C-alpha cells in the first residue's frame, strides 16, 4: 500500500477580524434597522419625525462604512 502524503502547511495565514470594527458594523446595522424613515422598526411602532430618522440613518450608514473599511487585518 502506498503511504499517505503529509499535509502541507498553508503558506497564507488566515486573516484576522478586528473586534471593534465588527462591533461598529453591528451597531450601524441596528441603527439603520431601527430608524430607517418609513421602514424602520421604531418608525412602525412610534412616530419618529424626519428630523431624527434621517440623521440617525446617515450615522448608521457611516458606522457601517467605517466598520467594513478596516474589518480584516493581515496575518
């Protein structure tokens, strides 16, 4: 019988995920889901004016962009 070949080591290390950036993504997604004008969860239960909904939506999108920008670190 032939011997099994030894497994080779991966030459590329697995990318790490930064905890703070993952947290920014989660917070940003929650803000977008809660405050989206006309579609958000809080807008369907309570009346939240456009003066609060649109800036909160923009803050949520900015947090998502900031979180995805530096999510992975090399090695």
